[in-house]
C-alpha cells in the first residue's frame, strides 16, 4: 500500500481535507504549514512511521497504532485541563 492511500484514509474523516493538503505541503517544503497543527501532526506521524517494505496489513496496523497512541496522549492532555475547569453552576429550583 502506498503512503498516499494511508494519508487518504485519514483525510477522508478529517475536516476540510487538511491531512492530505498538509502531506502535500510537507512533501514540497519541510517548513510548510496549512494552518492546522493537528492535520500537520497526523500527516507527519503517518509519513514518519510508514514502511514501504511492509505488507498492507502491517502498514494499516502501524497507522492504527500510532494514531491510537496519539488519541490516548491527546485524551490525557484534555483530561488534565478538565481538572482545572470549574463545574457549571446549578440553577436553583424555584
């Protein structure tokens, strides 16, 4: 499986086609930006972990592994902020 196919899979579910755009920008120029850091991160992470010699199944499994790890890490960061977010005030019953 080509890297472009893996990028297309991610791009299909990411808003506005920015993963594919970020990948193309990164191919043309290393410091290019599409203005969406998360799309750029996804494209970079998929490209950095891609192994052209691996089977299609292994490539998909690796892409799943790295995106799952990123989801876990982002979730942990989000949870850290939830500890600092005050709970909404409850309305008093009249």
